[in-house]
């Protein structure tokens, strides 16, 4: 893992710094997502990590971002949030072995328990492909005393890989958890895939965060592609503006596969006339200034105005 050696840590710091600088430039908040999308038990085992080593890797990832945040507290006029990034247990696109909510809670409780012992402000589960896993993650976070946000991914038809609609997924998780997630997001799909599938009304208003892929390719095509498809940053930024015009609850934006600092810069520039409040960087970094108790206020208030969420696509690996 990159956090394990000095060169890797320097590369991560530079990567997140470039994104945090965009937030400073636009006077908006930023969420830094920890590089821990694959730092859960099954994936750690594949790398030969013991439980103790995995715990240390999660802690090191948070500490790297907290150090970075400390350097921005003078420059940033808006919150710098550190978010503990959680990934799906199975392959995000082929959830062959789906868990029930109880099993998902038991599995994710390990990593979430580690993160709860750090200075993260919340946990953000990304690329989730079915509701029951989201329910388990949300319950594990609540048990650990951490706010949770859930981002679902969609296929090219705007539906989750298990065939359910975004509206069904949000409604199911809210019903099973007493509306416990702070908000929902969509990630790892192109706006052309999910724009028409975003629900309206009260269910739609629960979806506040978008981290799209640069590419219009399907998950299957991306999996087989030897190259990173970086798409067109200006075009993607225009897609985001259209999404926002139709769904004003979307105030937290960033990029997923194929995006990098150019896309996030283009999106931030496009949003600039509206931007106030927050920018969020990294799938593995998110940072709210303040403690856990402050998160609700930030999520509902300042980040409610606007935030950039960046870093996941470039760093999180095989999303
Ligand atoms: Zn992705």
C-alpha cells in the first residue's frame, strides 16, 4: 500500500494537495477520502496483511490526511473533512457473493472499528452495488459512533448491478436504518448512464454527491480496457452542471475512474459561480474541520452549499 513507504506517502500527499489547492482557490470545502477503499479484511488478506498490519495501514492513511489538513487550516476558509473510505467486500461490478445485512455489518465492522479510533469525521462507502451491503455498513458505522454516507454505482442503464433502481436502493437503506446515512451519492458511472435514473422528490433529495467516471464505457468495458479513458474534462464539467440544474440537492462533486486533477479543476471552475462552503478531495481523504459532532452541521450546512469530493478515481486502484 502506498501509505506504507515514504515515496508512496509523498505521492499521496502531493495528489491530495493539488486537490485541496483547488478548494482554497474556490473558497469551498473539501472532503479528503482515505486511500482505504480496499483496506478491509478480505482484500488485506490477499496482500498478505495480518489484522494488525491492516489496522496500522488504515490508521496511517488517516494520519497522513490529518497532517495534510493541519497545513490547510489557515488557508482554507471552509471545512477540510477527512473521510474514511470503505469499499465493497466483493468486486464492485460483479457482486457474485451477496451478503445479507447482518453479514455485511459483521464484515465491515472490523475496518469501521479501526477508523472509529482515528480522527476521521465520517465513513463513506463507495461503489456499493446492492442495498443490503449498504445497510450493514450503515449499521456498523452507527454502532461505532461514526456518521456514514453511501455511494451506489450503476450500470449503463442507470440501475445498480443487482438490477435495483437508485430510488429503490435509497428507500430500502433508509427504511432499514431509520434514515441513518447522512446522505447518498452515485459514483463510478458516467452521467450519461445515470442522469435519467436519478429520482426526484424527497428520495432524490437524499442523493447529494456525484463522483462520476470520465469514461462513458461500461464497467465490463473498463475492466477489460488496457488504457485509462480520461474522457473530456470540459464535457464532464458541463454534464455535472446539467445534473445540478435538475437536482439542486447535489452539492458534493468529484471524480471516479479516469478522472484526475484536470477534471476536478474543470468541475470546480464550472461550479464556481455557485460555490460556497466545501470541497472534498479523495476517495480516501475527506476532511471536515472539527470533530465528529460537527459533521452533521457541516453536512447539512456548509457542505450543503457546495463541496468538491476528489481523489478516488486517481488513487483507489481498481474501482
Ligand atoms: Zn470508479
